[in-house]
C-alpha cells in the first residue's frame, strides 16, 4: 500500500468514526444539539476532503 492509499484509508476511517459519533450524539442529545452539530460540521469537512482526493 502506498502513501496515497494509506491516507485515503485513514480518511475513510475518520469519516466512519465521526459518522458513528454523530449518530450516537443525535440519539442521546437530539439532532440540534451543539455536540451533534459539531460532529456534523467536521464530517462535512472530511467528506469534502475525500471528494477532492477521489478525483
């Protein structure tokens, strides 16, 4: 596995981890809680990075 593949896999792992944290926060605190929204914003940033790397 080269560095690009490793970084790609790491990014996917971070996205999946944040997705899990966001869903858990939403279940416990609600969709509009500051914690859920913070995870959502961070997830948006990582997904954007993923889309840029996927070109």
